[in-house]
């Protein structure tokens, strides 16, 4: 299994951020091939960090090969192309971690 984990800090405008994220950005991400599962969790509390984490998104692939194929896709490129539209709601870029 391989995952992309995206951690977002508290946005400038929570309502507008969620509107855009759930109704525009995630539907674009939902078209990425080879995604086994994707979920978004709201962070209830943060411990041992100065970060004010707000949302954590996990995009799961069956294996690293599927993830690498997804990264080459036009759909993945579309997700990246949409990031500047979403960034206007955030104070900082999200933290992105790739794990297996």
C-alpha cells in the first residue's frame, strides 16, 4: 500500500475553504486513476506541534507502482493545476507526505 497524506493548517476563511475543497477540488481529485480510497478528516486537536492542523486528506493506492502511474496522469496534473485556485483560502501551502 502507498499513500499521499496532505495536511492543511487552519485556513483564512474556513467556510469558503471547505466549500471550494469539498465541492471543486476533491471532485477533481476523485478522477485520478488507481486511487483505492480517499478520505478527509477534520483535526480535532493537535499535540506536540506548533502547527494548527485543520484537515488531513489520505489518498490510498494499492502499491507504489499504481501511485507512480497516477502521478503521471492528466487527472493528477489537473489536481496540481487547481492548487493555485485553492491556495487563496490558505495561509500556507499544505504539508504533503508520501508513505508506504
